[in-house]
C-alpha cells in the first residue's frame, strides 16, 4: 500500500525559490516571514488556497472553515485566501475570522477583484495582505435591523451597537489607524483602489509579480505485516504412511 504525505521540508523549498529570485532582483530579501514569502515586488504563494468568490454566507464560510482546518492539520506553512466578494453576513464572517485566529498557520490574503464590506473586514485580519493593481475595496459602517416590540428592539439595538463598536475598534487596530478617525471615515462608504489601500495600511503591497509554488510530495512505501494467531503458528505435519512390507 502507498500513502502520500506533505513534505516536512516544504518551508525549505520556499526559501530556495526566494534565494533564486533574490539573485535576479537585488537587494531583495528571500527570508520567509509570518506575512508570507516576499521577494522585492514578487509574492510567492503556495497551493494551500481558499477562494471566497461570492457573498459571505454561512454556507461559504463553513466550506472555507473546513479547508482552513484541513490545511492547518497538514502543517503550519502559510495558507492563502483569495477574495472576490461583495461582502455579506457579519456573523458568518466573524466565524471565519475567529477560525483564522485560532489556527497556527499564517493566513495571507490576495484581493483579486473586490473586497467590500465584510470581505474587507476579513482582509484586515490576515497576516499578509495583498491586492492586484485593479482590485477595489470598500469599508463602511455595519448595518443591521430588528423586528419586535419597542422595548425589545431598544435592548437589542443597544447590544448590537456595543458589539459592533468592538469590531470596528479591532479593524482600526489592524490597519494601525486611530479608531475615531476610522469611524469618521467610514460614516459614508470608503472606496479605495489598491494604491490607496497601501497608503492607509489596508494592504501591504500591490502585486506586480507573482509565482506559485506547489509543496513537494513524498511517497512512502508502507509494508503490511500479517501476524498469525498462536493456533496457526505451528502447523501439524500430515501423518506418515508406513511403507508396505513385501
């Protein structure tokens, strides 16, 4: 029987690619960090990829969560999230964010086309944050509503306001922005292109050169050993037939 497992030397392979790129683009650095492999203006991603290509719903988040936990169980090399999303449910997005914070693997993100609303919030919780030159971003105040009698509504709205205030404080901290300035800026929807997103710290780099690296796979031959029971260890010889006497 043959089993397949991820190489324990995958990180070394990443470093090797970085070293080759550094020779062609001095004074680039080839060291791997918690923010991902970065060489000059080049970003090297792995095949540990999760795509968010739709609205942020509980179903989409549960699929992403399953892949995230599976990748993390295989090893702690960086995991890449690619975002093309108009946003969606806050409560569903926070499930993914809490899972991202709970795993040991660094989480890097690339915005390919758009990251709006909840998708942009997920972006701010990634260790490495990158965007394509024509990607767009939007941050705004969270919207919510409630149904019921007036006393119950007031209580729920007070709770939601306090809850979301805490989320916005975390977002401002993630992008190293004063929370009051951040809240004032998102009072109206805050639309950004990639070069503007770099200036405010929403992303760290606009991707102009990218390579993908597949983790090397090792095949290990596993031999099966069958252990016989004690009753089968000794097999009785068939009785000998006496020779016929003439």
